[in-house]
C-alpha cells in the first residue's frame, strides 16, 4: 500500500476561487470611464491640468512676485555709544590720623559715619602738664616785656643825667674862663659827662638785651603752644569718618591711628573696563554710576582718572569715575556699575546682529527696502551698543529702510512693504 492513498478512493485537489484584489478595485472606475463618452474624459483631464497650472502659478507668484511684509529697524537720534564697567565705590584720598605725642585719650568728638569739616575738633589727650608749661611760658613773656619797659625807662633816666652833666660841665667851663672857679672843678664836671654818656650806652644795650629776652620768651611760648596743639586732633579736610579705632581712656602711641578718614570730594567709583573697549574711554567723558543698593537711580558723574597699569590676568583697565554730586548716603566698597558715554551719534539705524550677514571688522550686509522693493547693501557699523544692537553709520541712502528681522522668501527686487508701527 502506498502512502497517501487509500484503497478504493481517489483524491482530487480541492481549489477555492479567490477573486483578484486589483481586478476588484479597478473594475468600478474602468466601468465608469467606459460608461463616459471619450470627449468628456478628455475635458476632465484638461480641467485637471489647468487647475494644477493655476495652483502652481499662484504659488510661484506668491513666492516671487507678491509683496512681502517686513519689519523695519528703528532710526533713533542722539544714540549714545557707551562702555560698561563693574567695580566698587572708593576714595582717592584716605587717611589714618592720630596724635604726634603720647597721652591719655580724654575727649572724642566724632564717630564712624560722621561728616566733619576741615579744622573741626575730633579728639584730645590729657594735656594738663603742657597747659602748665604754656602758662609758665606766658609769664616769661610778660616778664620779658616788663624788662623792656624798665630798660627803656633806664635809657630815659641816663639820657636826662647825661644832659644835666653836659649842662653843668658847660657852666663850669665858662666860670673857669671868668676865673670864678678852679680848673679841677671844670675837669670833674667833664668827667661826669663822660660817665653819664657811658651809663646811657649801657642802658641802651639793656634795651636790646631785654628785647632779645622777649623774643626768646615768645619763642618758648610758641613752642609750648605748638606742643599743646599736638594734644588736640583736628580734621585735615572736609571728610567722612570711616572708622573710630580707639575709645576714651586709651593711651595711643605717637602716630597710632585714632580715626580713618576719606575726603568727601574724592569719593568715586572704580570700574574695571574690558581692554577691548577701554581705548574709547577718555578723561572728562560723561558717565553714570549705578549703585547696587539703588539700581533704579543712575547718578551722574565723569571720568576722573584712567590707571596707567592694566590688569594682565583679567585683561581689564581700571577707570575712576567721580560723582558730579556725592550722595549723602554713600557707602565705601559698595558694588557699583559705571556706564561711560564715549560718543553720541546724531542719527543712526539700529539693527540686531542676527539681521546682519558676513559681519566682520565693523562691516556687514543687510536687507533693505528701497522704493518698495527688497535689496541688499553692505554697510558700516559703529561700536556695539550695550543692548547688543549695532548702529549703522555709513552705507545707507536716506530713503531706505533696513529689514530688522529677515524672513524666508526674501529676494532682491521682490516688492515689499513695511509693517505698520516699525521703521523710521
């Protein structure tokens, strides 16, 4: 018996009819087309082609010939080119003041944060011993002046004695000639004259000695007064008290700091400016100082000094900006920003860097709208502004506008219109 067969049975392959999918799906359209006349089919095809061409033409017109709406970059007047620096509030003149002599601190007239005037008393040491020496020196001056008066009186007396002696000598000389007195008496009178003259010279020398003594006494008094002045500490200039370093009862050594002062008019902001921008900064340029404690109120100032030595590590240059009017509420070492105006452009078009192509060395290409058509121009830019925009300083005709935000579909010569509210 062979495998796959049974005796008495014959097997026949069973087949099931499966309709063709392609034939099933295309049968209806063909039937429809076969149902239409040939002329109708050609008309439908023509209409389809025309519709495709119209759509393609509209798209081409929209892409190449229809006006495009663009936003224009603004034109501003009096555009300030500025340089930014970050730093702190400091002072050009700062002093540590103290006494030239040692002593006990008995008077304090100022404290931290006080604003004092030049010559105002700040502190004093115990100076009772020096005051006694000053009183002694004054007494010496008074005595010397009295001695001068006495010496002058002695001169007057000697002058009178000399005059009297001369008169007596003259009379006796006359009597000698008349034989009324002896020659010895006349000679005695003449000797008295010479003695009186010597006495006058001596008293005159006494006046000179008394005057010299007075000068010495006055010098001693001045020395004692100067020594006494060393026991008082005065403000050397109009200043703020930054710190008081000693208290009452302290015994400072000569030269030890009692107060730390800063000159009121020397307070400024020290800003560090990038070396790439520092070349545009000059002394006298106007500036604004923005304190961290009051960022909403810029304070006017000006560039007072530019340090000769830059910071080689951070590649920055130190620029000192002085306040035009120092605020009353100022704090040293507070963080401050300085914004220096290096130039003012009378009129400039301001564009963002994203709207510029081929930007290098201050030159670039921008899209423009001229006579209601798009164009491209190479222009020259000034230094970048603090907000990042670039001012166009050359290369733009008067009647042209710059496209602020380029969009797709921009082509040279394409009609364009400027969006309302933008542009010059």
